[in-house]
RNA sequence: GUGGGUGUAGCUCAGUGGUUUAGAGCACUAGACUGUGGCUCUAGGGGCCGGGGGUUCAAAUCCCCUCAUCCACCCCA
C-alpha cells in the first residue's frame, strides 16, 4: 500500500474547516492592515535560498529539498517564503506599483527535518512582509498584526519575545566580539556549542548545558548595538507600548536565518511543548539589495499553520467540523427517485445545500443519514403525497412536519 | 542527523510463546419500530497484529533489519 511520505500528511475534511477559518481570519486581518495577498511558485532556483537564508545554515545545508530538473537547472522546494517574495518584489518592480510593498502569503514550505508534532516536512506558513520602510512604527505595526491575528483566532496564553540584532555592522561586530570572548573557553563548551561557535555563536547563549551557561554568564556584552540601532529599537518598544502590545525583551531570540538584521521577534504559545514557537519574524534590511534590488529595508513574519491548528485545538474544541447540509431529500420507494432527483436539483439551483442518498434501502436509513449530515430539514417524497403534488417537510430540530406542495417548497425553505 | 518510547479493527486500546475462527469500547450496517432521525436492546460487517527476515513443533507475543509515528536533542514556523 502506498502511504503519504514521511513528514507529510493529509488534511482531511474534518479538519479542513479549522484551516479555512484560520486562513479567513488571517486574510481579513491582513487586509485591514493594508496587506495584499501574493502567491509565488513553490519551486525556485536553489541559489535564491542559499544566498538569502545563508549557505552555512542548517536549513540550506541539511534540510532543503534540491534537485536537478530536466533542463539541468538547480531547483529547490522553497523552505520559506520571504526569499521568494523579495525575488518577486524585485522582478516585478512592485516598489513601483504603489500598493505592492505590503504583502501576505499562505502556502506550503518544505524542509527535510525529522518530523514530530507541529513539525512536518511539508508544512504550511501564513505570513507577511512589509517592504520599503525602516520606520520603527512599521516594526510595531507588523508585530501588532501578528498579535491581533492571534487574538481574533481566540488563541490565548501567547507571549511576544523581542530582541534586536542590530544592523549588519553591529551583527558582525557582536559576533566577532563574542567569538573573541569565548575562544579561550572553547574546549570547555559542549559538543553542540563547539559546532555553534562557527555556525551561530549567538545560540551558545541559549544552551541548556550548565557548564556552557556558566561560561556565557561572564562574557555577555553591554551596549552591543550602535546608537542608531539602539534608538530604533527604543522607538519600536515605544510604539508597541503606545498601542498596548505586551512583550518581553529576550536576548536569546536569535533567528537561524542569515538575512535578519535589527528587530527580531518570536511568539510562543505554552501548550505546544518544545516546539512552542508559533510565529517568528524580524527585519531584513539588506536582503533586497543582496538579491539584486535597490537598497530597501523590510520586515516580516511567518506563522506555522500546523502549530496554529494545534494551539487552537487546545484552547477551543474544534467547533462544528464540516458545514452540514440544509436539506436531505428522502424517498419511500425506489420508483420515486426520479421525482426526488428533480426536486433535489431544483433545491440546489436555488442555493439550498441538499443531499440525497440514492443507495439507501429504508426510509429509516435515510433519516439516520440526515441526522448524521446535520440536516436542518428532511423532505420526504412519498407516493400518496406526490399524487396530490405535495411532499412532507420535516423540521429536524423540533420534529414537526407538514405537507407542502412542490411549487411552494423552495420559498418555504428560504 | 543523535538518543529513547510506540506501532493489534475507521478511532482509543486489551492481549507478552500454546483452547479450534485475535478481543473490548466507540464508530459503521441492519433488525426490534413492515412510511420517519436522536434513546435503548439485539445482531452483523470489518484485522497480511506496520513490513521483511530469523529462532521454534508452535510467534501479535522472542531476536535482527526496515518503515512510520511520538518525545527529547539539533534546528526551526
């Protein structure tokens, strides 16, 4: 038997309404904040991601799906959306379109990680990008959208963590400084931290090993960022304070993607175990330029859909799976299906969601089916009533039923 | 990629070497109710016991491999 590939899964009809609700609320709130939807291809030239995310990162080195297509091109399944959107922004000159610089997306991403709950190989992200401004209020706005989104979804107990990595110069200087400070202690670090020393020093500060933590305590930097970055960050915080968004400063928030600069943030949600980040984002002021565009600042975030679904299933019971039908048409005999079929079609043409079970044997079975489908009404097509040009209309809520003539049935239902 | 747990009916699980046809609850189908749902009772269908190999007279049960999944790492949304 052929099964779904490792780390991929079907989203079945029972669950899909929850997904649709999340997407609908997302679209709604993003439009309110002035963002427009964009869909970019799932496949891109692989170098787009090695250049943006960073060739040394795990995402590119270990997790990206790369293959050669028939034309010998080096293709990657997108591991995230930001690079694609920036590529599209440059390629389509969206900076010139007037409204093209605030964009959101919903779609599948691919990373060949080891799967666990809330982490698939094909997973879905919903996120947005605000390209073109370095104003701290945009940072605050972007964070506000993500918070309002969660509020509208009814997800509670989430937590916004905020940090600033500083501009490119700061970033490089901070990293060099840390390396310098840590180099004498490198032998005492744990194995993963030794690897982190070259790959991502900042993460050493997040290590859970006691020995590493002890070393790290003494080498923390004060006033690591330049004046501009410090004051930008202060104004982001002031912006958030002004609109009542709660957050905590967390210097351990270090993104694993190279393009981030300045403001970075993460939203965690308690009930998700170790994978508790449902949203992450930040500034990437150098990316547009690095990908061949004009020097353009930008900021964005992405939510993990699966994690939203998990968080939502936790707070609320996944309310009313499926939509249910308005009407089930039932017959009392095989020979009446012709009439019933016609009636069902006219109901559907009138916009009334209707179902008819062509294979059911007994009326009882058809009633049970109607119950299961959550039908509000059942129309029983019976021989005797039909002779009078009538059918039985049964209200499933209060069990009342009456004879209604065929010509009136639609207006009666509306 | 590393370490550990788990895989038995659609779902949740019991069964840890030996009654002939592997069980329960829920779900499903039907009957009681011959033209009427929900409740109750009764019956029925549905299992390559994740897959492959091995040990044994005998394997769901023991061993090896493999696949999937979950947890913790790594990393990340």
